[in-house]
C-alpha cells in the first residue's frame, strides 16, 4: 500500500534554549495535541469540514507506537524532522524526532502547528493548496495555518516562531517544483505572517495565492 508522507519542517537546528517548565517532553507534546485539537475543532467550523481530533498516542516519537499498517516507522525516516503519514489503517500518524522537536518550546509549537496544517489538508482535501498547485504550496499553506494558531494562542512568542520558520526555509537553489520544497525563508515567513494577521480563513483564500511563488 502506498502512503503519503508529508515532510514537515526540514532544516536547521536553532541554538539550544531548553524549556524548564518542569514537565516532561511527552507531557508537553500531549498538551500541544490537546490545544491543537481544540483550536481546529473551532477553526474547522469556518471551513465547514468535520475536524476529527487526533489521539495523542498517534503523535509519537519513533518506537513501538509509531506504526502504520502495523509497520514501525524507522527513526532515520524522521531525523531532524517530523512527518504526517496518511492512509494508515490505524489512522493518521504523526512521527517526530524527539530531540529536534524539543529543542525549545517554540520549536515544539512551530513543528506541531505546521504538522496540523497537513492534518487539516488530509482531512479536508478540498482546501489543500497542493490540489491546485505544487507540493510547496501545501507547505506554505501549513505555515499559514501555523501563523493563525500563533495569533490566537501564543502571541508573545511570535518573533521566535517566525525565526524558527525562517531558519527551516529552503536554500535559494531549490526549484519551486521540487517535491521536497518548503519555500525560502522569506516565502515561509510571508505565509506564516498571512495566517498570523488574517486568521486561518486567509490560508484558503486568494490571499494565500498572493504569497505563493510563481510556478516558473
Ligand atoms: Zn510540511
């Protein structure tokens, strides 16, 4: 069976600035899953799709729980990254590199909010920017959804989030139609800022098209 892998925030590691909230890494991930499920249950009403909450045990680091159709996802497949895997009999699966994800609280939020953009695209294919464009368009739409979350939920750390998104941008020699393209730092920040300024509805509007790169 063929599965669609949506590769997320590939890129550079920011300097370490660890959280000292006193909670475990896993608790921090679960807390974000709860927040994202709540956020998207509400935002989905605007898009008229039936958001299906993601169980926190389907958001996991590699290991026995990271299974799609019974097959374990290898740690090497998510190194320095996170992925959403659709089409699994067990349901959507999000697998993350724990070390990468938990570099900082902002990193954890930036990665998971972007991942949730792909979850929304998977659950509501009619709004997936890749349906009318290129893979890079879906990536930038996910950045836009991430920015929308930030405006509502974590306004005070938006500058750090923007830096993290920019640092994970592509180098300038990546072709716009590359299947792995995520956007240059400027493109990614423009998409993020659109969602931040205008909310999730902008990410499925002509306003998003305005920030997408020309297909060349
Ligand atoms: Zn992505």
